[in-house]
C-alpha cells in the first residue's frame, strides 16, 4: 500500500522550482513547474507582505517565495516540500542570499503542517489540493492572507484576482498567470446581542447573521421590529453594516462598524446623518453560534 506521503507527493503537480531550472522530476515522479519570479513578486505584493509578516509557502520548491519575502519584503517564514533535493537547494539558496535566519525549509506533509504562525499563506497547488486545505486555512486567525498561483479555492471566491502576461510560462495556460487572494474571515454566523446608548434612549438590538465564507447577511431585531441589514461587509476581523429604522428617513440611519474578537464585537455606532449625526461605542456578544460552510 502506498503511503499518504507518497499520495500527497504525486498530487503536487504544480509547485515552485529552482531558479536555474525549467522543470525537474521530484518525489513520486512529479514534474515540478517553476513559478516565474514576476509572479512571485506580484503574489507577495497582493498579500501586502511586510516586516511583521510570517509567510508559509506550501510546496516551496527552490524556496524562492519565502526567500523573496525575506530579502525584498523583510518578512520571516518557512516552506514545506517533500523533495529532499529541492529542500537542500532551498536552504542553500537562503544561505547564499543572506536570509537563512529568516527563511527555512522543511520536509513535511502539507496536511500535517502547523499553519497557526502564518500571517500569509502562499501556494501553487491544484484546485483539489486547495479545497482539501480550505477548512484548515479557514480555521486560521481572521485576517490571514492567502495567495495562490493559477488555481482557486472552489466555492470560496477570491477577494481579488489578477492576470499577468508571462511569456516564459509554458504550462497551464501558456503565457498567462492567474493570482488569487483571499483574507480569512472571522466566524460570525449566529445570534448576537448588541448594546449601545444614545443619550437617555437605549439603542439595543439583536442581530442574526448568516455567513458564507466572507459574505454575510442578516437581520436586526428590537421588540416588534425586524429589519434587513444593508451593505454588510466582512474583511478579516473587520465588520460593518447599516440599516434605517424608518426607511427613507436619514435621521434614523444606524451604521455599525466593529472588530470581531472571538465571541465579542467591539466598535462604533453612528446614528443619523449630516450635522445631527452622533457616534458612540457599540458592542455585541455572541449568544448562539451557527455553522458556516468550510
């Protein structure tokens, strides 16, 4: 019986390759395909990588993703791969580029790798691999950025997608590279009890959120009132929405913005519009969690 490690190795069809090579056979008779440096650079820019980031590259090949992140963007991180030859080359490349203290490479199964340290995940994996990793990625800290070359995450639609002209690319869609970026969203599906105050008049609401990855909608309830939320937005741990308690009356506009901190949301509430607008602290506590798709 073939080992799980062998199966994973055979599935890794599209991974980063040595800078000097166009293709190389690796573990499980896999042909590793290089990610052009122009694509590496753009992926890291799309992820807004900086000195505070920790980058984990899934299928790191010659290590160019993590090495570039360390050398040109000041980040730290590591790459995982199954090919000991490529791993040796990666660590040698990091040493040669002077970033071995911030870029390291280890032999490890993708599904067994601890990703909790990452603020940025990068990959060049087939869609079925991305989808198998998706639940693990969605369990990471909200705000973690994920960037993939050429292949998507199935039903989890990207927050951003760019197409690059890459004449030297000979595989997949020759001459074109597609880069996808996601931000891991906070898990907010469920019922939340909200509290804020406007002078002597309390403005307390119960919110019910339904969530599908970074997309959500819901309703606000107070007494007999039940109002559909407008312009709901969730990016990482940042949430916002608004509604009118009396449709068409700008004086009853209520705009909520907050940071999701596990079972608590803390932020601000703006009441009204124009010169008469008021702003105050606002918070909400989770009272019943609901499932969201992974």
